[in-house]
């Protein structure tokens, strides 16, 4: 892709996603995450209308009457975008590839954070850390992130979410708002996810294509594994083969939802032919 074409693409994404973040997400984002960057300040006696989740049970037990923790909002938050750039992200059969939808979601979130004067960082991962952009503020920084999301060529096509999460804990010492974007066709990351969620505010955004959920009956076809590049002949006429594939896909999706939920992290499912705007807004409202 030449520079002119790239800049045109970046500008197009900026116009679309900035409008969304200006009109829709700025306020929603702030009200959803404003309480996440709080530092503990003091305790005071409970007053009617206080959030019961802020009750300090130790002090309450000591004085035999309810006390609540008082927090001060930190001036700025840090958002980390973790994006899976492995081979399976290039899949798409409807209007857009998964990685194109991911780029738009990431840009919308980044501009929403910018409105809030927050820092935004980026981790692109496959089965290794492909790129790390440390958190910074400002429009030009967000445009750099969008540029990388559009044109970055990963060195590997495989996925290892555990390694990416470990890297995050090493580079982010302060609490951050973390969005992990992938199709989550991997497993064995729950233990690390629990550690990360204990420290950061994590949301997994699963971007997928409906045609990945089942194999149509097309007879014997040659298929390529997007992550390994291996070519194989698959008899899609076999019900057993189709059932086996559907179970494999279902198991991975269930593992994603359950492991995130058990870790205290949020999840959003976004099909490439659905409106990610509605999905994000619904999620923000539910949390806010």
C-alpha cells in the first residue's frame, strides 16, 4: 500500500470513528470508566444514597455503624488496546474482514479516550509481541495507532494470548483500561487472565464472521489453516466432520466467555455484519 493510499484510508477511518466517539461514545466512555481510575482517599460515615459497594466493612465492624470509602478521581486513565494480528484475523466473507472491523472499533475507542484526555497504548500480538506502542495522548498518536492497524504485517500467523497478557503485566505497572480484540480461537489463558483482571479493567471483544461457525456441505475441498498455512483435503459432506468442526468452534467461544467471566472481565461479541456501535454502546450502558 503506498503512502497516499494509506493516508486516505487513515483519514476515512478517522472521519467515521471520530464522529462516533464525539457524538456517542465520549460521554458513555467517561461515565463507564470514570470510577476506574480512582485512588482511595479517606473513610466517612455512610449517608443515604451512597453506593453500598463502597462500604468499608473493616471500619464498619470496628465502629458498629456503616462507613464508606471516599475516592478521588485520578486526572487521567490509560487505555491499552491489545489486538490479535494472527492469520485468522484476515478472514471475512460478508462486507469486511475481521481485522478491518477491529481497526474501526480500536479507532473509536481510542478517540473516545482522547476526548477524555487519556493516554492510549497499543499491543499487536500473534504468538509473540509483534508491536508495542507505549501509551501517549493526542490525535497524532491515535493516527499512528490507526496506521499500524491498517498496514502492519505480522511476522507470525499463530496466536498465543497468554504471552500477550504476560507482556501487558510487565509493561503496565499502573491500572489500565484494557480492550483485547481477537476471535479468541485459542485456549489455556484463563490463569493469566485472572492475574491481569485482578489489576486492570479488562474487556474482551470477540470479532467473528458467521461463516466460521459451521462448514457448509461442499464435498471434498482443499482447506488452508490460516495460522499454520497447512493445506489439507477435508470431506465437508461428512456430518461427523461438520459436527466436529462446530464443536471445536463452540468450545473455544464458551471457553472465552467463561474464562473472562470467571476472571471478572467483561465480554462483547461482535459479528462483522453487525453494528459494533450498538454492541459497544450497549456494553457501556450496561456497565455505566
